[in-house]
C-alpha cells in the first residue's frame, strides 16, 4: 500500500518576490563576438620559437616518482599562462622552444589537484616539439558576419544585434530559473512535513538507479565509481539521503499545489511532449507508464510556473510572441525541464572519474537538470 504523507503548505499567496531585470552590456556583446572570432580562427604554421597563444604539436612524457602518468604522441596544446590541473606550469617551459627541439624539465603538480596521490608532487617532463602554429583571427567586419553565421546575417551590425538578443534571452532564462528555485525553496522551508522514512529510502534508491545509468553512459560501473570515491555503497547511499529528502519535499509541495490550484494536463499536451522529445532525438515509448510519468512531470512543471505567477510581477514582454504570458507552455522547452524532479547531479562524476581516465577528456553525458537550457552565448558554426 502506498504511503501517503500529508504536507501543510505555507500560504504561498502571501509571498512576493522581485523579478530582476536582465541587462546586456556592450562589453558582453564584444566579448561574445571575440569568442566567435576565435572559433573562426585559422592556424598557420610558423618557423619561430613558441609563444603564449600559439598551438604546439608535441610528444610529451610525464612521470611522477618514476611512474609514467602520461605518454602522449603528436598531441596539440594551445599555450596559455593559466593552465590548471595536471599540466599546470608546463607552458612556461614550452615557450621559446622551436620545432625539432627536445627538452626535459620539472614542475610541481598543484596541491589541490583532484588526485590526492599526485597532488603537490614533482612532475618530470620529457618533450619533443614538432610544430608551432599561430592563430590568425579574421577581421571583425561584414564578411566575418556572413561567414560566422552561415549567411544568416549580412552585416556586422546584424550579427551584433543577434548576439545581444541571444545574451539577453539567456540572462532572462537564468533569472527565471533562479526565481523558480527561490520560490520553491521558500515554500518548502515554510511548509510543514511529516515524511515517512520509507519515502526517503525509495527516493534514494531511485537516485542511485538514475546515477548508475549515467555512469554506464560513461562506460563506468557503480562499483568502479565507488572505488574511486573509496566508499562503500552504504556510505554513498547515506550521503544521498539529504538530497532525497529535498526531492520528496519538492514533489509533495508541487502535488499539493496541483490540487489547490486545480491544475490539469490535457491529452494533447502530453502528445505534444512526446513529439518534442522525438524532435530532440530522444523518442520515448508511448506506454501507459511513460504517459503517466510525463503527465505527472508536466503537472509539476505547471505548478512551479503557477507559483511564480502568484508570487511575482509579470515578466516584461520583449516581443509579440511572448504576449500570451507565462502560463503558456511550449512543448520543446518543457521537454528540457520536465524531468526536473527526477534530476541527478552529475558534477561529481567528472570530479572523481577524471584522474582515472588519465589525459582523456570526460565524454558528454546527456542529463536532465534543473536548468532549462545551457547558459551560453550565440551558437554559430
């Protein structure tokens, strides 16, 4: 028999939160344009000593306490004076080298490096430089705007406006996300709960299940991950319990708001959500369980939107398309946030698995997060 846990909701209609105004500065626009320039840069081989900002191709062997840590062949590095992590301090020794030159040197791995066995130790390098390349940046003009936007914009001013609009949209989204969390956290903190331990236990197991799936996408098992953490499964599960309790409280609050505000979801809204997932390349089976899960998630998403509407001033409209107000739910956007209540934080995968993967980068992981979208600038090929 399911355990029904009542929640005494705080009077959320008595709350009021100010909505921050999103402002984009000219400096931010120019910084984004400069980033676009760097993405359009061409690397030209040069016959001179390497400098900061150059890209070098080199063989590199790194040892610590006579143990080989990294052995790279024909590996490209873009020289910088701010390199963190394992190779910190390397660039200063490469500056001044020319193609065909070999060099041995020693650095100290940062004391705060994530792998405690290597942190703070001396690192011995043996390097051979094969190629030095200089970054040739395009001129910031109309021709650049056409190339950077794949002919979408014909002038630099049009591109500049598009960048500004995109930055504004991202800032507005970030403000909305932060406001949503502020509203939810305040109501949760002010409400009264009587939560049965079984609910937290079940939620914890669900979090472990989801996290195990994400680890599998990284080609890592839960046992391997726990070995990196140097923790038992019981210890790891125990650490998840506070977050599991927060998730349970969040779900209870939203489900109660759904009842009080008489929020509903029409079948066509769920169908639109399935289509949105398909458009995103994540087709879902239209089973009874999946339909029910999506409907529940969509109800909770609507409940959050309703809470924001009740506790803040209306968002200032920036276009005619937004005139329908915040109550309208766009299926593709909801598809990105609909799994909010089931989200699992994956940052710790990167923190603990990177040392085990040596010099390789962590692969991309598709995750569902509380963020409606990544907070990035204009993405132009």
